[in-house]
C-alpha cells in the first residue's frame, strides 16, 4: 500500500496534471516517466480524469505512483480510489472529507493555507499537508515560520510555483517536494508540447 511518505519522497517535483482526454494523459505521462518522474497527480477537473487515472496506472505499471487531485468530497475520494488512484490530494479539508479518507486508509494530502488549518489537520491525524495556494499564502517565508512551530509537519507547496522559485521551497527542511503545473504548459493552440514537457521535467528532476 502506498504511503504519504512514498508520494513525497519520489522526486523534488510532483506534476499537477490537468488533461482533456485519456490519450493526452497517456502521451504526456509517458514522456514524464521517461524523464524520471515517478509520481503523478491527475486532477479531477475533466470528465475523463478517472478514466485517465486507470489508463496511466495500467500503462506505467512498473514504478509509477498515480494519484488523484482536486478531491473535494468523500464521494470523489472513493471514486478516485476505485479508479486505482494510489493517493489523493485536496485543495482544502473538511471534517467529512478527513474522516472519510482516514477510514479508507488512503494516502492523502489535505490542503491548508494557515497555521490554524495546519493544526486542525494535524489533530485529525495528517502529518503531511498540501500548502495551497503557496505563492499567494506566504510562500517560502510562511513555510519557514511554520517549521519553527510545527516541526513535525511536512508540506507540499502547490500553486504559483515555477522553475525559478521551486528551489526556494525545496531548500526548507519541511518541504520534501513541490507540486507544479509548469512542467506541462499548454500552448496558444491549447495543446501540450511533448518536447517542452520532456525538457522541463528533466530539469525539474535535477532540482
């Protein structure tokens, strides 16, 4: 069974992925995997997302950890796990969602943006949290301060992070990985350039 530590320890950057089709998901994730990415957060922002999770998990069966992002309710959590997602990520946390994923025994990164939210999540049993939206909620400075009062909590900052700012987060002891969508940018025509993805992912793995 995948643990949160398994998710956080695979690479310095966990791509936050929003796909528009299963074929797009397969093509992009194959390139990411070839570049060395081993953890994939496929967000539930499109009606093909659950099918994409199933397909990518089957396609990259050896060594890839495929999870689901934008988990907003217990029903979405159960649907994602049933689709094969090894972990879930949420932009926030409610009591209902927290209780549900804990009962499921599912690796989960709930989102927080304040110290009070982080303390509440810790009280619910979560020792690793998504910090979102990172760039708008205090950035590395907030996480440095959080580390001084909540040293037992690890964070995966996501939101507004770029290749230029990722190092500032990764330099912190309480940040094992960052979430990033900059690795899979869409061009003006709406498509994802696979050559750009390969280059950006290769650079990200070396951070």
